[in-house]
C-alpha cells in the first residue's frame, strides 16, 4: 500500500501524502474507484499520526450537525471532528492553509486505538467522511460549480439530474432509469462544473449506493425536482422558482458569505442554462416514459 494517494472528484485532484514511514494510506470503497495516477494535484493533504496540537481557543464559525466544526483562531483555521471518528479508535483534525487548498490532516489514536506494542504501523484512510468532502465542496464553489443532493441519469444524449429531499425517491427513480438502460453516476450526490456556457455532471463516491458511484462525466441537459405523487406529472418551472430550487438542492459552503454569494450566482446560471422541471411520480417503470416523452 502506498504512502501517497491521489483522488479525482468533479475535476478536482487531491493528493494525500503520509509524512511518516510507519503510516500507510489506503482508500475505502467506493472512494477507491476514484483514485488516479499521475495527475497534478489541485490540493494536498499532508497526513501525520500523532497528538492533535494544542491550538488557541477559537471562534466556531460553523457547526455541521455535530460531526464537524470550522474553528478560526489566532493559529489559523481548522476543521474539528470531535468524537466522530472514535468508532475507528481515532480522532482527527485538519489544519487548513490560507494560501492554497488542502491542509494538514492529524490523526490521533484514542485510548481504544492506542498501540499494544512498539513500533506500531498505522493504516489511514485520508479521504474518510467528512474531511475530503468538505474540502471539495469548498474548492468546487470557488471554481463556479457546486455539489447537489441528487441522482444522475445518463440515457442516450440526455444528462438528467433528479434532485429532492431525503425520501423524495432519488434512488428509486435511478433504479427505474437504470432498468431502462440508463447509466447512474451517483444516486445521492453529484458535482456540476461549468464550461463553455454549459454544465457537466460528475459522479461522487459520497452517501449514495456504493455500487452506483462512478468517476464519469456527462453534459447536464435537464434538472428535475422530484416528489412522490399519485400520478406521473411533469411541468416546467418558471425561472425564479427554478433558481430557488437549484440553490436549495445544493451543498454550498454555508460558513462563507463570499462563497455563498458566488454559489447563488452559480445556481442562477444553472437555472438559466438548463431546463428545470417539477416531477410528481409513481414508483414504477411508467415514469421513464412520462419523463422522456415530455423532455424530448
């Protein structure tokens, strides 16, 4: 197993580098399907196993659902994960860099994960949730893109995002389109990148059905907001509502006013560039014909 791993998600290349000879890096499924070789990194994570350094008490800029916090102090900015990784016998923190994306990932074994003999060798997954995902959200927002709570379906020359709240049916509708010959990049989280007045869909390894996560890209042609219904009903959205729905479906960096303003502009550009629809559907194969018959 290597002392360096490189992963690419939504055209962003991140390289993790172990700084100690007794540390080996290994990516877990489905992240391992997004590993690449020879790509120049856009961000780096320097990995060290040891005590998390004492830092000045800081201001909590943002707290994310008890799993992580962004803290700002005289010592700089850092991502803290509390006891989130304790089930793995470790604690983590990422000391962020101000001059470039990425940072220093510190992995500290807890009492449960402490060595029983010396010397100990450590195997670390540098891309474990939620650290890399947060850094990717940050970087893609800077680039004029965004990640979305969505499933992606590629069928012929159509690239469709189905967005909705948890339980709206993203995985269900993905399965129905998959049965009809569609390719799924992810059924829960996808990235959109801009280029030439268009947007490109990218799969991610995060949150969805692992077997559907693919490192593929395709042009976005339709953005569909789904909900369960008693019949298949699809209708185009007016621009203002489309803008609001695209923004609501996004995964923006809420902790940054500057980037939130940028993401809002990105979402407006998506709504202007791509036809947006509302879809109420029944969970059977008839929805595939209903959607394709309408958008074609």
